[in-house]
C-alpha cells in the first residue's frame, strides 16, 4: 500500500481535520516564537486521539539570547475515524500544520529523527541535521523550520520548494511574522535523511531551528511481492513429464 498525503490544514490557532480514515497517521507541525527559551514546544492535544513526539527539543536563541524560535513535530498513529480538533501550545507567534497520511504503519511508526539550530548569527541557511539510516524503503519524511531576526525582512527569500520535498506551509516574512516552512516527501529506498532550508536575506542576530522525522509505511506491497515470489511454482519445462518442474 503506497503512502499518500490525504489532507492538510494550516493556521495560527487550533486546527481541525474532518473525515479522517481509521488507521491513518496524523502529523502535527508547529513553528513558534516566545520569550521562554528553556523548554520545548508542548505536545498538542486532540479531541479524537493522542499525539506523541516532541521531536525537535529546545529551540534557537536570537536577539541577544532574549527570545527563542522553536519547532515541534508530533504524530498520532492508527488514528480513529472522524473529526480531530487539535489544540496546540500558545506562543507569541505560531504557525501550525496538521496533515493526514495513509499507507502508514499502525504501530512503532516513528523510525529516525534529528534536529539542529543556530543562535544569534548572520545566516542564510539552516540544516535539519542528518538522521540515522532508515529501517525500511517506504517511509514518509517530514521537515519543519522556524526562523527570526530582530530587524526583519519581507520577503526573507526562502527557497521554495526545499529540494525533493512538497511544501505544506510557508511563511516568508520575518518583518511582521515568523518565517516558517513545513514540508514532506515519500522515499522508496533506505538511507540517511536530511534537508537544508535556504534564504537570501542577511540579518544579524538571527536564530533558526529545524527538524526532520522519518515515519514507516506499511511495507505491504513489498511484503506481498516477496510472499508471491516465494510461493510461485517453477515454470513447466517442455518435454518433461507433467508434474515435474
């Protein structure tokens, strides 16, 4: 069964997905800014289930170490059918994305993840860091970025899309908002995973925080093909007695 992006909603407040199919994976992405620099973004709550994750950790400091920009990646495995209204941690500024994916494992779905940050620097890119090697070929890769600077630029000049990824949400204005980038891709081979967010504006005392996570697909198609190969009879050889292969 192939991995498929079913639906996505974005916004600055709480988000709702309607008509979620039973057994699918929900992924919540949050980019935020606040003055509290010592804690990670809290796991969101869901009226239709339970999120886990907290993949990204404490975010990047900017503006003389007074403020922080943070990302959080969270997931809900084997979702219940119906409506899911997700309540996120409230920060000074937030951008959130909530997505549903089918063709995903219904247990132990999180494979590998990584996060990276840069604090108080004149930068024009931010890496996610590189994950360990994925456990299987068919996986969903999610990436998220939050960035900010005291001066601000509109646009910041984010490169869209990130190479190889499909964009779910982008906010390219650090003058009156929080630069945000949420995206995904589906891979069909094992290997390490990483991504780099790039932009053009040079701003001093900038902070950026990025994360990446890989989620396992069902691998049903691969397993079914292997079983069929093992059970397939040898072809009949012309001239051989019937029943001999």
